[in-house]
């Protein structure tokens, strides 16, 4: 290569991309050896996606999960799923009774809470755990019901307090009563509900959750003597989840009113990150975690202030805490079909989902890097690409696709690896 005419980023990507088989579960796992080299000994590997409900992303993530479990010794599959609700799912993947679809709580608006591919991944975990010498745990990390309801988090707390501190149960019941008018199919639906509710009951809800949080933290020694540390930790985590949900709903309502606060919008991501770090802290030495979440959650970089995005995504927190022990893998696409989310206050989820064509890659996007790699999914080491770009002072991509648009992201800093799928289709349940 002529040093005076360095490869463009598109040329570098074309030359160095590792081409993978089309997304299907029978594809050979050994072609993922390049990924094993890139993640090294990292304790947490995050697998993203630019939109939920995409078939190819679900298949690819399950395939990578299988590889990381079977070839690299990962023993936890953590996901963007309610922490309290995830405990029953973990029992199911370890052979417990129950109906998986009921445990995953399909959304009231008729759309699947988990994609068909996501449900198949959990079925594989159950099958794997039935015979594997080392089982794989499932862990939900998220606030309850994507921020749409406090019930999944607070009902277990009520049951816990009824045993260890019956006098404190009133705080939970008051919070649930105050939160009932705000419940919806998502945090966006709850944010719309808050716009129609007077400030006084909202302030009462926040104050009640604050008193509940203070009660549980103040009584720690007494509670743990009665219930043990594990049960206490779960109850405390669930109260934090409810408190973070309340804060996130408030911030989203302010966003809808045209006054976004990017710091307060990060309440959900803070809970996601804290959940994972606590999981690591409580696990046996050597535990390695596969984390499944949206690209916007797993990015290593903070967002600028004043934009309608969380100031501090989960991935930024994890990168700061874990350093090289955190590897972020973004999944994106060159075209095909994707999901459009249209805000709608009258809809149970606060938005309507529909199918649409993915927009053309803009010249400043990550997706444009793959313009000459169109026949198969391709994996690229962004750390190496970043080194090439900065050595030669080349213009770097500043956007990445999200649903049917693009997010402003300094992508070569935000992710360690990117996998681009040429064309995507929708999972079952999303109307064309």
C-alpha cells in the first residue's frame, strides 16, 4: 500500500472484514474464531442490535451465544428484560415448570414481548442445561415492563416485607395504588399518562418510593438476619428498579413536553449497568456473561448533553468500570426491512409498530463502510479500523442506524466490533 494514498475506510473494511455464513443456527461455529480472538479474556461481551424484532439479529445472537457458551466457557446469558420477572425465566431454563410465553409476559398491545428468535434462544438454553456439565444462567437486568409498570418489581417486595417487616408493606401498596393510572405497555405509554396527571399524585409516588427505599436500606441488618442476604438483595434491587422507573417516566414526560434532560433519561441505563455489575460481584470467580441489548444501550461512549438520548448509556458505565473486561459488539444492517415506531398516545404501548424499508446508508454512517461487502454478514474489528483512520487522519463515521433512522454516534469509539447483515427481515408477529 502506498503510504501517500492510504486505504479509505470502505476499502479497509472490504479488505479486512471476516465474512460469515447467512444467519442460521446450523452455520459452523468455527468461523466465529475471529470473534474469540477479539474478545480475549473479557468477562462481559455485549451483543447489540439496531432494532428489536429483527429475525437475522436474533439468529445471529443465538449463534454467537452458543459459540461463547460451548467454546469459550460463558455461563450467564443476561438480557434487556425485567430483573424481577427474569428470576422465573431462569428457573424455567433450568428445567422448572411453567409456560415460557406466559413467563415472558407478551405485551398487552398484541406485539410479542420477546421475538420468536429470543424465545427459541431460551428454549435452547433449557435444552443445553438439561445435559451440559455446566449450566447457563439467565438474568434479567432491566426495570420492570420496559418502564411501563411497577407491579412486576413491587409485588415481590410486598411479599418479602409481609414476612420481615409487615409495617412497611403499606409503602408498597400506596406506591402501587398511585402508580396504577400511569401503567401502560411501555415507559412511553406511562410518560404520556403522566402528562395528563396532576403533579401532586406524581410527587406522592416519588416520595413513597423514596421512603420505601430508605426503609429497606436502613433496616438491612434486621432484614438480613431474618431472611438472609440473597433475599434481601433481591428486594433492594426491586425497590431500586421501581424508583428508577419512576424517574425514567418523569424524564420521558419532560422529553414529550419538549424539555429533555439527558441525565435523568439515563435512569434506566443506570439500573441496567448496576444490575450487571452486581451480578458479576455475586458470581463465582471466572464467571463470564453474554449480554443482549440494543446498540444504544451497549455503546461505550457517553452521549452529549442536550440531546434526547440518555447521557450515560449502560455500556459507558460498564466500560468505565470493567475496562478491557467489557467488549461491545454492535449488530447492524445494510438494508431490507425494519421496524418503524410511531408515537401514539392512544396506543397501549404509546407507539405503533409497523414494517418499513430500512433507509439507505448515509455516507457518514457505519453502514456505509460495508457498501462493497453485500453478499454475506461481515465482522469488523473497529479498534483496528480506528487505529487506521486516526493514523491517516481519515474522516470517521458519526452515525449508526436505529430502526428507520440514524443515531449520532462516534461509532469507532462506541463499539469494539461491528457485524453488518446485508439485508434484514422481521420476526413473526410484526405486520407487513
